[in-house]
C-alpha cells in the first residue's frame, strides 16, 4: 500500500498551482501519507545525485501542513518549476554526474538526446516515493504517462492557461489568464483610442487559440486571430479599416495568438528548443503591426501581454477548480486508483486514463465558435455549448 507520495509542478507557472498543492498535501496527510515536494519539476529528479547528499535538500522537501498553510494566497508555484523532460535530455542539459552513467539510453532517432527515465525511477525508489502527483500541461504530463507505462503509480492534474490539455474541458490557470487579458485589453483602449490607432494585443497560445478567442470575445475586440486558421493580411486590412471607420472614437483593436499563422509564412519562432522540442514563440504581432501600418498607412499600437497573463494570485474559479482537483486526487489515493488524470467534463468533476493526454490535440472548435472568413468569434448555437466554449 502506497504511503509516501511525491508532488511536483512542471512547465509554465499559472495561478492556481499553490491551492492545488495545498489541497493534495492536506488531504494526503489526513490519510497518514508522507508527502515529498519535488522542486523544479522533473528537473528535480533528473538532477538528483544519489552520491551527493546536498542535492537532496536542494530538490526534495518533506511537506507538512505548516509548509502549505498560506501558499494558496499567492500565484505561481512554491515548489518552482522547469521545462525538463527526463525522457529527452540534450547533451548540453545533461547533469555532469549522469554524462557517462548506466542510467541513460540514447533517444531513438534523435542524436544528441538521452532518455533518463531509468535514472528517474531509481531516484524515486531510493527516496521511498511509491506514487507521484504531477501537475502540468500536456508536455509535463507526457512524462507522467511514460512513468505510468513503466509501471510507476501516477496521478495527473491538468494545468495550462491555454486550456489545451486533451482529456479535460478545463485546466487550472485558464480563467485567471482570461480575466487578466480582458482587463488589460479594456485598459489599453484608452491609449489606442486617444491616438486613433489600430491596436494589436498578442496573447499566449502555441497550438490552441482559446485564450485569444475567449479574451477577444469577452472584451468585444474587432477581430481575433488564432493558430487554427491562417489569416490573410490583405483581407484583414480591409476588415480592420472598416472597423476603425465604424467606431465613433476612430480606432480598432484585435487579439492575436502567439502561434497564429500568416498566409504563406511559418509560425514565428526564435531561440533554441526547450526540453519538449519547442522554440520560443512570440513576435507575430510585431510583424502584423508593421504590415498593417505599411498597407493601411495607419499607425498601430502593439502590446504583447506575455507573462502578465499568468501573474498574480488565482481568481475564484481557478481556486475552486484547483482545490477540487486536489480533493479528487485525495479520493483516488484513498481508493488506490492510479494512472488517472483528474478532469472536468460537462461541468462535472471526473477522471480519465492519464494516457488520454497523448490521444489528441485540443484546439478551438472552429466550425462551432469562429467565423473563418471574417476572423471573428461566432458561436453558432448556444444550446448545449460548454461553459468554457471548449
């Protein structure tokens, strides 16, 4: 019977992680579990050196109720995070003590990358951790699926402000990100309107345009650009100039996802790949801003919200979902049900097999919620539509 669990957060931080951690830790301790917090996500296990005692205190902390008593009042994750994936580690990111160890295996088909799953399992075994709660997006949860397939007991909690984890209608962090975005977009209207410009607000969203779609819809922006639908700058120019002329204040405003695609161009990326094979996105809004000014002769105002979307404490909805997901994890522990992802479906809390996160890619339902011709949110029929339009 499992009596020692580990808990970690991976990938980008979002508001709501700390309430989820607190809920899991409190519930587990009530059942007599010992709980280890693993710092810096999967990186805490990858960089744990069994022959160097100092790495224990640096990456592992036994959690008590007093450790988590007040963490729900702040955003981010008090366990800290990383974008490490132990099953795909580049030679540049390989810890020195693992460089020539027996615990690494070459990643098939990818030279220069090593799979340290065996090392991770060895560390968990030596720590006496016999089950693990992983809080993250589809990238972070992909390694939880790997551990599950290796026979290690895991439970996943979905989080991402993009709300794009497959297998759940809702992910921790989404509501707060939308709330922040709508507030900033509304505030930006004062400057954009004062200068009678075209405003371009770039939001996070690599593969899914849900943040751009929902924030734009709620803030009543003129046009919304999402990764699912490549857009024509020429056609957009015509729409946005008409929007500007129709506005008594003589300005227009739009949102654009960082993963949006301009017809004929690739996704705008820069820098080196992270552990999940992603390069940094961002900048498509700059290109769009420059092209709109060039083609229309109208000055633009570009604003990338970036990390402001995921900053600060969670709103009430993200607190509710985070705490409920944590309590659902406690119920699974009590029933000894592992290999699950806690989730929301049809407005009800439930679970699905954790490997569901790899079963598909969650994106905007374009035919139901978006007009591809005019680049505007358009809900075709509200009857039976999910609360979060996802």
